[in-house]
């Protein structure tokens, strides 16, 4: 896509790629994806889990880790969807500085979130 929609999608892709890279570096199993300007992040109970629908989300999503990361991000000035069952959105207002702040806060939040949820 060209124009504003293309710009928003490219920004969303950069955001998601950065988040996925940080999760991998931290050894935190995550499934992070986007479509257009909409994105979502699931933390997984097992590294090889795959979420494809609500049933597998209920089965594999580490909701406790998500809550800890959400609050750690919020404490650092980054507001995301309060539940991993919701979507986040990127807009034209989001700058490179906003992405950098989000990635920095996400890296800290991941380390503060602790180990995998016990099953």
C-alpha cells in the first residue's frame, strides 16, 4: 500500500519485528503478529505453542506474564491493550522515537515479568 496506509503498515511492522526480536533475545516465548495497523502479542506457556483461535489462545496464552508486562510498560509510559485477547493499533502520530521508547520499555518489562507461568 502507498501513502498513509503504507506508512502506518510499515511502522506497525517495524514495531512488531522489534518486539518479537526483544522477546526472542530475552528467551520469552511469544507470538506477535500484525495486519495493517492492528497488532497483537501473546506470551506463550510453551515455546512451541501456536495460537490460531480463541480455544488455542485460552490453552496456550500466558495471561499472568502479559499482565505483568502490561503493568511494567504502563509504569514506563507505554500504554498497550490491557489484555492479550485485545488488539493494539498504530497511527500516523507514532514516531520513530515512540517505537524506540516502546522497545526500551518492552525489554525492561520482559526482564521484570519473571519466569514462565506454572501450568
